[in-house]
């Protein structure tokens, strides 16, 4: 079984480190401070970040820090694993940071050559990760970003507090010369009135507010901030498109097409970062864009009821979050039991405890 790693063995900097994380956008964003800190601590170490090929364009700026990006598709079939085993055969690392614990990813760790494979502690090492690693980080109740920082603290790459300013600079640099002229809707938004971004959906419907919720919220926002536009964002899934299109249909006779703009599924990641960077505020459930907003220092209001904001809220803006997790657990799970750290509530009714009025109260702290 994995053991606790003795950091004294790294008095001499390791020659090569691999970090593996394939999903999701928010988690990968929160991993960036740790990757940059390794580079700062060990400027001559060869660092390789193994990640989902779909995120390579977003992460390309890391190459300016001499960090190699290895893009792969998340394996689904046995043939995918055999192909990846062949691909990984040419690499040898001193340390592998196994920063994702899911069964399909855990299988990859056995295919990567590294004498030290550092993974999560027993509680967080889900889906039998312990069988595929050699060492574990200490067990602690931590925010996800702090959990990633534990990896580099364990290998001796940092004893300091977590700096997020370098990530803000990197994200800003990644969009510095971004040409948005081909995306006419986005260009119009960027040149127009100040705006509020609502990223509609999380990865699961149970974490996502209802259409009725958003319609009421939009009414309140437009009434209170009449000189602001409201921009809807999200991915290109059927679920997200259905929500955004239904909102546009329900509001088209009330507001102009410039006041409510649907950019859901109509931006790539860098365009989304640009949109978030110049927004007055971002409103979203637990999803990637809320973490991008926080790390690029755009005020953001996270909507949390399925999980505690102290675990996965926007790290720099936890004070602006609306967190109904404790109430949801008491009302929907148990009045006697204390939730385990990281325990989620799988009940769609949890998000109903958040009301649009609560968001307006938080907006007043930012926009008024």
C-alpha cells in the first residue's frame, strides 16, 4: 500500500516531474498555481503536464515557462489504453503527480514510468487509486486548490502560502493578442455596455438552477442595472443549448437582443476567458468558468448547495458565494448526521434553496 513521502529525499531537485489531470476545466485551472510553483522552485527540472488534448490551446501559455504539454484523449476502450501505454513507454520521470482519482484515469498511472507516484490520501483516493500509486499526500480537509498544493508541498516544492497572482498574469497573457473579430457576437459584446455574465449550467443537472430561476434573476438584474447587458455562456451540449435557447425565447419580447445575449456554445475557451476578464461580475454554479473568473480576479458569485463552497468554491471569492449546503444536507439528507468532508448531495431540490434575491444582494456589493 502507498506510504507517506519523506520530502527530505528531494534535497537534490528531481530531474523530471509529470503531472496528470484530464478533467475538468475548473480543476485544471485550479491546478495551474501548483504547476507554476514547481517551475519557480526547480527552474531546471523537466516538467510535463499530461492532460486532455482539448485543453492544449487553453494551456499553451504554460510552454513559455518551459513546461511540456502532452495531450491525450481520455481512454474509453482497451485499445485506447494499449495505444497510450505505447505512447508513455518513451517517457521516464522521477516523480508522477497523480492528481486525478477516477477509475479510467487511475489505470493510466500503471503505464507511466516513475519510481514515485504520488496520489491522494485514503479518503480522496477514489476508485482504487491507492493500488496504482506508491505514495500519498497527507489526509486533510482542504479546498480542491489546496489539495493540489499539498502535492507540491509533499515533494518539497513549496512551504509558502498559495500565490494566485501568477495565474492571473498567465491568463491575461494568454488572451493579450486574441483576435475576436471573427466572432461578431463576442466582438459586439466586448465593445458595448458593461455586462454581467451568467454561466448557466454545471456538469450535472442537479447542480444547475432551473430555467424559472434564471428568468427571474434576469428580470431582477435588468430592472436594477438597466445600463448593463446580460450575457449567457456555457458549452455546446444539448442540455446547455436547451436552457439558453429557452431563456432567449422567453425574454425576446421583453428585452432587446443587445440586452440579453446568448453566447452559450459560441466561444472557445480563450474567447470565454476574454469575456470573463472584462465582465463586471460572473454568476455561475460549480463549473469551470467560475474558477477562471476567480483566478483572473473578476468578481464572481458562485451558487453552491450540492457541495460546500469551502471545498470547490471560487478560491479568491468565497466571501461572495451563496452556500446553502448545510441547510440542504439538514433538510434533504439527515438532521442527525454530520456530512463527511467532500460529501455531495445528489438531490435536485438542493439548488432550489438559492433564490435570485440572494444573488442581487451579492451583486450590490460589487456593482452598486
